[in-house]
């Protein structure tokens, strides 16, 4: 690697020396992101596989995961077998894309990073969506924004609290029919909690949700 290339790579990994000193903020380089995600390549390409990045920064890992999932969403929506002139069912792509977005979670200590991560993931989706379909549905875009506002949380993964000092809460979004999604809210602390009984008895851990929502069309999630 040349000195110029190394300097550029280092620049992409930090925002400022002060942030490194104050928060230990160093972003993972793109090469390492790809290498690490390739270790679980099959899962990153599955629509419903869930991923949580407890220190997501501006979304280096989450963006690559979403990119792979959107490629799967497009492939699953293809309605012909042509490689040169593929045709896609927009409805199926939109549903798969929303499910992909709903499966990605992040926690970030710094509010500006959290906002940037949400914007980055939304822009990635919009670029992919608009590049394959001439007429996009505003309701789909609004749903994507809503999901990212819920799934990318400002907080501390060590204290399990959000930036207001309240317990971090995540929502599970489960597609239960062709168009209906079931939402359940969980306290993050309960999701990571391990008791002595569970360790010794080797029983599966089933967290208790704190709120259960009625099934709703996936394009109306923001109404709940």
C-alpha cells in the first residue's frame, strides 16, 4: 500500500483525532468489513437473518449487510430467467426489501453517527430501489425510514440504556402473511440476559416481550 493510499484509508477510519481520544472512535476499514462478513456469507444474504451491531458507528457493517440483502431481494423478485434482460416484480421486491431493512439493528453511542447511519442505510436502499424501478412508492420509502428510526438506536450497549438513560427497546418485525407484519417490543437487556439456571439446564432462552401489536400491513407500520 502506498503512503497516499494508507493515509486515505486512515482518514476513512477516523473523523478526528479528538474523537479517537475522547471516545476511542475508529471505524472498521472496508476490506476488513468484507472479510469478516464473508465468514457468515450465507447469513448476510438471507432476507430474514437478523444482525445487531452494538457499536455501529456510521454503519460500515450494516451497510454492507443491507447491500447483500437487497441483492437477494432483487433476485427473489425476478419473474423471468433472462440474465441479459431480467424483469422484476416490484411488489415482491418492495416486500423483501422492507423485510431486509427490518432485520438490521444497531446501537451507537454518538448521536451524529446514529443519524448518519440511518441516512446512509436509507440512501443505500433508495439508490438500489430507484435504479431498478422507474416509479417508486412513497409508502415503501416512508416505511423504510420508520424501520430505521426504530432499529438504529442511540445508546450504550454496555449499560443497555439509550441516550436518555432509559432501557433500550427493540422491535421484532415478523412477516406472518404475504402483506401482514407482527410487531413485538423487547427490552434489550432481557434479550442478552443469561441466568444461572439457563446455563446449567441448557434450556433455550425465550425472552418476554413488553408489548404486542396487532398484525398490520407492512406499509402501515408507522401508524402503530
